[in-house]
């Protein structure tokens, strides 16, 4: 059940990426507990982001004016994933946005009327995009002619409506260049994060003469490999752990340092939600003290509850 996760953890702890490793504690008296709490925090976020939904690709969930815009692949809640750029010092790692890319997500939600998998493609093929009608009854064998649900495997209801443009929450009515939605257990998103995967782990590393674990995968042109690869099923975990190492373990802003706060949480009895709430803010909104510029944390209570569940399973509380 946990083979893919264990394989990814071995890679990220023993081999690491670019001399960065998943933190598993130190030699101090509480050292092993630091490592276990780091795993618990990671799993708490993963449970909320994807595991509870048995998902890998981001689901279309941002309902706008009664429908789920097909352009949600470009970004949800007012976000624009192809504009998630790197800092100036890391801009050379970014993926280019190629307008001719066409990708359809591997996974999607499966409730009655759930939106079809996210997709991207050029405006030459999709001049505009409509919305997913989650109330449409597509399974009616008694209709004349009979109706059946054929937009995706396992579909129970709903259907496309492309009669007119239907903007997402940031105003997009196309899906050109919108191939960088979230993927993996913590939803690796945007041209910077996929670019870093390619720079350190993928084809670009190999092309530029650096060690590469996945030299045949160009994560900029094949971001779907994270969810679609049958050969490397650990990728959905690798991507999440790489994000964790890059964005959480190295987080140090306005006097809040992730590793120091983790140790303080353990050393002071592992009580309260201040630590995990800050972690949730970083994962979901990019700062430890939300609301940030991008808004309040989605599912803060659930993330904290997940954290307690994992700590309990590990016999730490």
C-alpha cells in the first residue's frame, strides 16, 4: 500500500536532489521524533490535497456562476498557474509556456456530476471554452435517443457546455498554455516548480551534463508524467517531497524558520495547532501567517486534524 511512498522517501532521504534531503531528524535525544513529525506534517497536507480523494491531478472544483469553467486548468480561485514564476535568481530553471501543448489530466473526481479531467490546448483548437454542467443527466437509457455518459471513465452525470465562453475566476476563457495545474500528493503547480523538477531530476539535467534520476522525462513538456507514468509510480510522491524540501524545510521568513519551529513544537510537548496551522499556510497560501495576498487557508481545520491523526498513528501523542 505504501510501497511508492517508501521508495520516494528512500530516494529523497538517502540520495536527495541537488544536495537537498528530506529531513529525517538528527542525533539529538529528540532527533528521531523531529523526523517523524516532519513526515506527519507532510502527510497531513497530502491527505487534504489529494490522498482523501484518491487523486493525483488537480480536480476542477472552483464553481463560477453555476458551472465549473473548463478554463479552471489555467488556475482556480483567481490564480494563474502559468504565471507562477521563479525568483530572479532561479528564473533560468522555469519551464517555457508553449502554446501548442495539449494534455488531458489522468485523474479527476468521481462524484455524481463531477467535472471531467482538466485539459489544455491552443486557441487554434479551442477558440473559447465553456463550462462543465454538473446538473446534466447524461445517463438515461429511456430517452429518445438513449443517453449515456461518455466524457470520462466512471462518469455518473454532468456534461460539457460550450455554447458560449464561460470565464474562470480570473477571467480566462481559453486553455492555451494552461498545462501546469497541480499534480502529485501536494499538487506541484506552475512553471517554476515543474521547471525545477526538470532542472534537477529530468531531461534538462541530463542534457546539461548533470546527474538525472529521470533523464527521459521532460517535466516541462510532460508534466503529466507525475500522474501518468506506470514505470515510475513513485513520481507523485517524489514531486511532493521535492516541493517539501524546497519550500517547507528551507522556509525562513519574518522570524519563522520551519526546522526551528518543528523542533520547538516537539521539545515543548507537541501541543496546540500553531505549528501545523503555519505549515498549512505555507503549503496552501505561501506564507506562515495567513491570510496572505492569495487569501485564507483552504481546509485549515482538516489539515490540523490530519496532523493529529498521523501523530497518533505514529504513537507520538
